[in-house]
């Protein structure tokens, strides 16, 4: 795939992949007006993965649970095992989500009024949680979910401040949320927690878990395929997986890809 990107703009190219998973370490970019085809070998099914396999798991105990832990050198926001997503440890565990308690800003503000703080539901946030700046607030409102990293917590006012602003207003009628990546919430099989302060990822193994069967994979490349100012591109019978770990370039329009077939 690196050779494909190094070809001159006007040189036609065909990349045929054999059965199996092929890992990429950077965005596959196709530019220029040339004929390019990427496909699986006839009768085979190839996969292009933007993930990293996580190795060297060691047993640890956390929250009274038997866990496995590994050192990582990149942030882990998603984790897959045998093609299935593991759940990021979160509160509340089950049932209804938390809800913003009151209006923080002027209620007259319009829907797309950005906010970087909100009044939390009573007792929903615990300032004693480990590594609070590694916690993510997931807001579920209207037709989207927004993921906002926690910056600080004002205990007196019960106000959570995030390190970046939301797209929509955060208010009690439009502000259901949960706290994700909470170490204390790692309690059930199939959950994982990433500790940015220690560069580790910890899991409670799901039923039947074994690294001899398959190794956990975390999306790490971000944008897997970028086609820009190009034509005559053919991609067929290729599975793309483990994309969307992050968006590496500003001011671009991206589509978050977790896994799909072309």
C-alpha cells in the first residue's frame, strides 16, 4: 500500500490483497487523476484495519474484579475483540441516563448555542474518581451524541466544565448524559478502561476471552482512506475495520468508520 501512494499521479495501479487482515499505520491517500483499483484476490476476502493489536496483558485486580491490563502508547477510545466492541466503563450502569439539573445560561439562547459547562444532576459526578480529566461526558440529545472531555468540577455549584464546547445547548430538556471512561465503573465482563495518566488499558475479560483466539484491537489510525481530487477509483470486496480512532486533520469533512464492506 505504501508503494501505491508513491506512484506518480498519472500511473495506473491495481492492488490485490490476499485473505486476512492487513494493518495500516497511516492514512491511505489516493490523489490525482489516475486509474486505481483495490480489491481482494478472486475467491478471497481481505480486510484493511486501522487498528493496533494490544499485546502483553498481565493480570491485575481493580475494583475487586479480576482484570487484564496492558501498556499502550496511544489513546484507546474504542476496543474490539473478535470483531465485537467492548464497552467503555461508564456510569450510570443501566437504566435512565443522568440529566442536566437546571439552565446554566440564558434560556433564550438558541439551539446551536455552544457550551463548555453544565449543572450536573445531584450526586452524578464524584470528584474523588481517579484521573477525572480522563473522563468523557457523553451527551445524548436530539439526533446526535457528543463526547466532551471533563476539565474540572465545581463542587459548590455542582458544575462540570469540559475542555471543549458542545455543538448544542446543554439544558435539562435536552441534556441526558453519562460519564464514560470512569475507572470506578469498571465492574462487568466486556468492559474496558483507558488510563491516560498511566498509559494503560484495563479490561474485565468477556466470557470465553483468550488472546490465543484473537487479540484485542484498538482503532489507532483515525482516517483510514482519503480520496482527494481523484477519479477512476475502484474499491471492491474489501472490508474496512477499526477506523475512526480520531480525526487527524483540521477543517476537513470526515466520516467516522467503525467497520463496513465495500
